[in-house]
C-alpha cells in the first residue's frame, strides 16, 4: 500500500535531497580539480623526463591512457612475408609484445590464405580456372580485411602498429606472370598502389628451408605441407613479389633464430625512429658502390624499374636539407618529402621521411631551390643471394658531373668475404664510395662549381634515416 506524506515531510525530504545533491556536486568538483592537477603534474614530469638527450628524438606528447596528440600519432603498416617456416608467427608475437610494452596499440591482420584454406580448400585440387578465381577472391578478401584494421588504426588515439601476415603482392607468387597481369588489369589494380603506397615496410623472413634446413618443419602448421625444395622455391617467389617496394628488408638465416627475431624488431624500430638503446644490437648499415659499364638486362635477375625525380627545396638554414621524391611506374606515382636535420652536439644527423599526396607534392614544388638541378634517375631494384639492391642510373637533363653515373646501394650487416660473396658478380663494381661527399646527391645536384660554391656539403658522416619518421639506420648523404 502506498504511504502518503504530509507537506512538511515532503519539504524535509526535498531539502535533504537537495543537500545531498549539493554535496555530491561539490565532491565531484573537488575530484575533477584533483584529476586536473594530477594530469598537469604528469605533463610536467613527462616533459622533464622526455627532454631529449643530445642527438635523441623528442618524445611524443602524451595525454591520458597513453594516447598521443592527433598531429603526432603514427599508424605504421608492415607486412611479414616469406616462405614456409620462416618465423612469421613468432615474429608477429615478438613485435606485438615489444610495441605493446612501448604503449602502442598493435593490430594483427590474419593471413587470408590460411583462413580460406582452413575451410577445406586444397589448392592443388583446384582446376586452373578455379585457382585463378580463388586467388582473385583471396586478394579482394584480403584488401577488405586489411582496410578494416587500417580504419581502426586511423581512428585510434594511440600510436598503432598494424602487422599484416602476408600482403597483396604475395598472391603473385602462386600464379604465372601473365595471369597476374591479367588479374591486375581486370580489377584496375596497379603495383605502385598495391605494393608501394599500401604498406610502410615489408619484412621478408627467409624460410628455414633456405640456410637453416635442419630446422625446417611442417608439423606445427595445419595448412603447411611443402617439402624443403618447394619451400625454398616459394620463399624466392614471395621475395621477388615485393621487389620494388622502397622499404623492403630481408631477414635471412645468417644468425641464430633469436638474433633473427631481434634483427626483425630492430629493422622496424629503425624505420620508425624508436631509440632502442642497447636492447637490440644495431648491425645493418647502408653501403654504396660506383658501377661502370652496365651489362644487358638479360644478365640481371628479375627486377623492377622505376622513374625517380628528386627536387631539393629551400630550407630553414644552411645545415638543413629538404627534398621531394617522385617515384613510379607506368604513370602511377608515390611521393615522399625528406628533411635532413643538422647535427646536434656532434651526434648523427636525423632524417625524416613523410609520405605525401599528389596535391601536397605539387604545393611543395613551389619551394624548389634554384641552386640545385632536378635529379632524374632510373632506379632498378633486384634481389640476389638474399640481398636487396637498388641501382640508380642517372639520366639527363642534369649537371655534366652526373652523366653516365651509376650507383649501387644496399643495406647489410655482413662484412669481409661474406659481404663480397653476396655482391652481384655480373656488375662491374669500380669501388666503394660509402660516405664519399663526391657521390652525395645533394652535391651532385648543385648548379655551381664545387671549387667555388659555399653550398658543397663536405660532411661524410652517417645519418639516421626513416620511412615516414626517424630511424637509427646509418644513411648516406644522398639517401633514397
């Protein structure tokens, strides 16, 4: 039965309720003020603790819960590829743990082929027509799955690492070149968009069947049945599928497996500009060689050719270098802005690379530096002996000093005979010019004579370079 209250009782209860609400609001206000003070104090401590050491990167501006300000946020998309039993599954787990410990959000895109094949599909049982359609639908499915994770990364308020277990170009390893080109044309796909612009970095983990045969096994993978010879062939094909990507790293079996995993993590950290200190041993360095008398194309392994155009831009100071790069095939282009910052307290330089839209690229062209020629090159990318090479063939118009110039570049941790044995024997390598300012693209592009100009950069020190960021990989003055 409902209880009726007198007017006096109702008045007393209303007064009590109002008083409780006031106290609650006051407590909430005090709590908000306390949280605000704590957050301000946290920001002060972060700024103090993140004051850069000489030559170190400035720390990101953190908000609550490890988030970063929108202008500082990074979304970095990598592909782990390679033949069977190369360490991709373990590599995903190691990368995930490493970057989550740094406060990053990590998304792991599952391997689309495994998802489809685990549903009862046996590729060897498919007819030629069925195999073609299967690969086409696999790519469409892969693109949609990846896009889902890419959108999550873009909407997150934290730095995001997105790890793709294989990528679009891997499908080309399982069908003929003619069918692949037919599939690309039929879907209006092009390799510059699907390979170069879609992912920030490619890591090829070489199969144990190539250099670590004693450790090759198919026991722990339900969808893996390849023998050593087939695994070795697939490993080569999957590597060849990515030749041409501007940031393609081959992680071979020249070390034990634990070091292989550390080299993989190191490679990603270098491109992102994450200071790993002595946690991982930095071994890879950039090497440059002068080449003469190019052989005919038939002597090269499978390669990808690109048209490359560099413009140097007006910079904020004499020690700052900025340039634009346009790189493409068949009139499909990717655009990169590179800024090389001056030395700090005698430490190595910092190089920042940022991917651009065509519109941004055209706007920045207005800042071209008239003291420099535009540099035109043909860049040939190829893979041999598990080593990735880029051959820059300078083209006219340009300064006479660039006429006939051909430079070979690679990254390697090898030295001595091991390095010599992996070099392309079909090329006439004149000498190593690593760090030689006479072969710096900045100096090569100068319009004035080197003997009279004040702009000649005599520093042959190594720099720290990055793709879409800053890195601790030693780079030379002409970079990429």
